[in-house]
C-alpha cells in the first residue's frame, strides 16, 4: 500500500466520522417544567376596541368637558392585553386605525395590518401596509413604522412612498423620521419624482 493511499483512506475515515457525529446530534429531549418555553396568554381580549387620548390644561371636575381636547382615537377589531408581563404590551392582531387631531382639529389617519403598543416605552410598532393620510391629501406608505407617542415622533428604516397631490410629486425612499406636526421631516435615502418650487 502506498503512502498516498494511506492518507486517502485516513481522510475518508475522518470525514465519515465527522459526518456520523453531526447526523447523530438530534435533540429528542422533551422539555418540561421550568425549562419549557412559557405559553403566554393575554390577561384580557377586547373586541371592537376604541381608545381616546385626550389632553387638558386645567384640572377637570368629573363633568367638565370644555377644557379637554381629543388628541387621537385608536380603533381596532381586536385588542389583546399583555400588560401583566415584565415588559408590558398590547397587540392589535387584526389591524388598527388611529385618527389624530391637531390644534385646529384637522384629522390625519394612520392604518396598519398589525400593531403593538409597548406600555413601558410608549412606542407603537405598526406593521403591514402602514398608511398615513393627512387632512390635505398627502399620503405616506411603508411596510413598518414606529411611533414614539411621548415625543410625537415617527420613524422607520424600511422603504417608503410619499405622495403629495398639491404639486403632483411622488417620492420613494428608504429610512425616514419626522414629527407628527410635520415641521421636521428627514428622509435618509430618496429617489423618485419631486417638484421644487422657486420663490
């Protein structure tokens, strides 16, 4: 037997042994007790869920309505409440709609196929066909958006499409952030047709 054939058979034996080692490593252990992943159930499920966010400048009595202002109305067919967990949240598995009202009571609408409100951080994760339509017809579409309720800030790293019917512009891009009163808007990467007016 030559020296070359010895190395050949040795290499085949090593490859065969390693292959047998990996094929025999199947996890058939059934996890029970503390090591099993916990099954999480909501502490409550609400159908035809409506939540109204209001703001008041003065202390209200129990029948005072004149000093409060509606900021937003959230509607969803189903809401699942997981606020009993260490990191509390609420899900909207069948979609949601949020109506926003500015100081002049103009309404903007956000819709999404799925939503999560993280109670501890005041961040809302909107997923699937997210659309924001303002009262003047401007529309923003994205697969996912995050809304920081405390700071009135919206942001995403996903692709988006922004349509402005006033000047007929359509802007596509990737990654953006803006505040809800639209006084600040930053698009990270843009492409598409935009009209710029000269003054």
